[in-house]
C-alpha cells in the first residue's frame, strides 16, 4: 500500500477540460482579516475559497461550472467535497506568498487540525478563466503554534467533527502517557489495518537474518531467489536497494492484482504481478516507493529462513516484542475501514465500508493488522535490543536517500525532523486506512495513531500530537 502523507502534492487529481487543467487540492477558506489581490488569480482564489468553505457540494459544483466544463463540474465537486474537504475542513488563509495576474500562492492552515498548507491557483488568461489548483504541505510561520490545548482536548475536537475514528497511544520507554479509542473503534485490543506501516517488520526480519550471516545487504537478490525470471532484478538489484526503495522494481498493486487480490494468500503469488516488468531506473539512481520491492524481501525471508513470512514475523518479531495482537489476517475484534472512495475509483459524499479495497490478508509490503499498544511494544523492543542489535538499529535509522516528500529513508524506516528532534517510523494509507507510527529519537517519546478513516487522518493527527508534546512545559 502506498505510504504517503496524504496532504501533499503526491495526492492530486487532474481533469482536462478544453484549455483548462484542474488539479484538485486541499486547504482552503478565508479569514476575516485576510485580503486577496484584485487580479484574475486573486479573484478566482476568492471565489473558490468562498465556495469551498461552505462545506457544501452545490457551491463548489457551481464554481467549477463557471471555470471549465459544465459537464465535468459535478465530478470535480465530488472530488473536492468527498476526497479533499474531509482531510482539511475549513482552511484559514494567512499570507499571500506569491502573486501574479495568472497565478497565486497562499499560505494557511486547517481550522480544525492546525495542519499548514500552501495553496496554489493558476488561471487561464481567457474566459471562462479555467483554473489549475495545487497544494503542498507547509511549515507554520515562526512563532505560530496553534491553539493552547492538551492532547485529549485536541482529539475530542477531531472526533466531534467526525474527522477521526481509531486509536491513539502516547508513551515512552516505561510509561503510557495517554491512550484512548475514538469513533467506531471500541477497545484498545481492536485490530486496525496498518497499511504500509508493517514494512518496518519486514525490514527488522531482514536485519535479523543479516546478523545471523544468512543475508548480505549488498548481494544481488538473485543469489537468494535464483528462479527470478527478470535478469535485471536478479543480477542488479541488491537487498539494500529493496530496503531503501531505490531498486527501480515496480508494484504488484496493479489492475491485474486488483482483479485477483481476494484470492492471493502467499507471498510467492504476488511476484508474477510485477517481476517481469522492466526496471523503472538503474538500481540506486533515485528513490521511488516500491511495494514490489518489499514483496521480494518477504520472499527472501521465506527462502532463507525456511518459514512462511507470517510464521517468521510471528516467531521472531512479534513474539519477542510482546505483540500479541498483530497479524497478517485480521483477528476479532478488528475495525472495518470506512472510505469516501468507491470501487472503480469513484468518489462519494458519504463513507462506506472499505472491504472492496482489501486483499485476503496482509503482505510483507503492507495491509497487516495491529493495535497502538502493540506498536508501542515494538518501539520499546527496538530500543532495548530485543529485536536487533544497537548496531543494526543504527544502520536501519541511518538516512540513505531523500524521498519525494521532504523526508529521508533508511532501511524500512522513514526519518524526518520535527520540533528539533529526529523522528523515525512509518505511515500507511489506503481507502479507509490511515496509520502513523513515530518515535522521537532523542526523548524516546512514542506516538502511535491508527485510524479506520481515509488518509490523511493519522499523519496529521500524529504530527499535531508531537507539537503539543513539544509545547508542554
């Protein structure tokens, strides 16, 4: 499952209409003291913000009807109000960062979540002034810290707004600082889908086998999987490349897989969906997220260990860490996901159960199930050396390459800096799935957020929790 914080330029929708190119984005609305310039782009931005901030479908559809194809206005409004608005809600613009007659960039934040964005509009010079929208994550201006509130108050606001459903745990090496469930998740032992967050478990398993001398990180994968049909993968892609998403290997989550995903129950069955594809680039040349790469790692674990992937991680990762509620297939009680997406890619204005989007069980690349308590146990086991040695953990947390989302990637862990601390962990998302696991390296604070709603619920929530902790005297 693609593991990307949802509010970013990576998640966007383009719809062509004549000369107009529409790129849907998040983060909108007008603050009373804010003024936009009287330019074509400023006027269109003003129109869009006014429509968007009503939170209603009809004004947004009317806006798109005025600026582009009337035939596509309904579809475009469904994207905005069913996919974009739920992740941001009201947007408070604070500052115009750049303004030209044909383009404008505005910095602002979500009134509900306190997340910050840059909102960009480009306007066609000719009537009906077709528009292109884009957005980016943004850091708050220096000194802007948002509301003064505690974690419980913040999460209660999100629940009351039906923004968040799921479970949260904040802990350190010994104590549970805060924990609670919200929305339709009724107990802390309820499993919630991890999305791509369980790539961390695959990476830990690989490093255990490296420590035992059974794997070498710089050896081509063909040494361990000699029957691979693609010589480029077999002879040129190393374990290091697979761990860091620098292999050029593709993705099994394609239309062929989607048609059969309810039938797939072994790691070996995943490989035919992508292993014959050409590499997207020379191994090591750049970073590109690859679920296929982690499927290959899962198969390597099976061949080298002589166990199935699930058997291996249960015995050597979950059991030593005390993770009794983590598994590839869901175990009762588990939370169903709820999404605005529909089968075939349509967007609706209400949430429905996400069963259509799920495979039969999780894979080495994602889709397993866990609890926030088990994720905290995993973090503690990592830090105390119960899973891998300190030297191996240091190797895993060494930044290897920059990602396309202003972070670094190590071996199965993503790294960023927040509030002066190095944060490592992973996220995961899919339809009705949003997960974020953060460990603050210097302080040892652990933030685990699992949600059964669409992204960006978990990463936005976890980031704000980290800010609130940093602000606490």
